[in-house]
């Protein structure tokens, strides 16, 4: 039986708390509340990111994408990626991947696929791309286009730990016509707050690596960014989903983008 470590916070469970879920522990809530003292819009950030996933999946489905690999899937909240994809095309095949055992405990919810399609779940660390791709290849056909989704994930991998190299190893295995979908937090609008948040994570043995717009854009090198290119997360094709009400007028500090592999 896989043991759930409740001695330190886990990003997937903190994200769940920000979204109003109940699949988290006091240690996760404690750190999430401390982050709210740095930026009170933590819940808004989570909801805006989730809404981007919905919009991007609709956009991809409308362009014929029928295979999805979602790394860093997190604890399921409805509608999840496979539900959006299979609303567009019931035959869509979706593979989720995460490394938190609590997500594994909810895999049954992740696996409720439309009869025409398939959903599957891989328990693995994002830093093990070859193993992920091998397992995903049992469900997905890597001779046909795949949408690789890594939402709110890469800011937990530092440059020194090979964030760009990790992504490159995944993308190089994707066939032509595939897509990369990314989002991540930035410190561009509040460098001091971002530094405080990064120090808070470091103090708990965790990594947080906010990136500038230029640093985030670098993830898409060699790919064709689709319109509107790299944008604020809330500004990526807002017409594809309902607006997410947020507090105040300042931008939610996150970037997003979708790119096609030539």
C-alpha cells in the first residue's frame, strides 16, 4: 500500500484546497493560507488556471486532437480534462499522470471514460519522462498527434534540475501535429512577493520557480505558438469559456500558451 506523506505540504493537495476541495491535509491548508498572506488571490489563480485547461482542451478538440497526455494532473475536479475532451469527441483517449498517492486514490473518478474513448492513470514523477512515455504508449498511439499538457507544473522544477531538458525529452517523442499546453506562475508583477513565496517553499523542502515571460516562452522553442501566443492565463481565448470572476483589477500572475509541433 502506498503511503501518503502528510508531514509536508504537497502542491497537488494545496491546489485542491485553493479550489475548495476536501482532499488535503492540515499541513497543506497551513501553507496555502500562508501563501495567501503574500498574494490573497491564491484561489483566483487556481480557478483561472483550471479554466484555461477547459478552454485549451475545447480548442484542441475542435482542431481534431483526440489524444491527451496530462502530466501533473492533480486531484480530479469536475469537469476534468477527459470530460471536456470527450464532450467534443467521445472517442478521445486521455492519460493522466501524477506522483501524489492521494491522486491515485481518486483514479477511479479519473477513469470514468465515455464508452467510445479511453482514460488511464499513471502513478509517476514528471522527472521520469521515459517511464511516463512508455506507460502512456500502452493507451496512446504516438504515431498520431498527442496534446501534452503540463499545467501549473513546471514552476515546481528549477532550471538547475533540468526543467527545459525535461520538457524537451517529452516533446521530442511527440509526432508532427502534436501540441504542447503549458501554464505557470510568474513574478513579473510582484518580484518581492514571488521571492517570499519561493523562500517559503524552500523552507519546506519544496521547489517554486516563478518565471518571467521570456523564460516561460523559452519552453516553446522549436514549436509554433498558436494565437494569441504567450499570454496571461486569463487572456488565452476567453471566448471559449465563462469568465472567472477575480478580486481586484491587477493581472493574475501566470502565463499560458499552446504550441504546435511542426
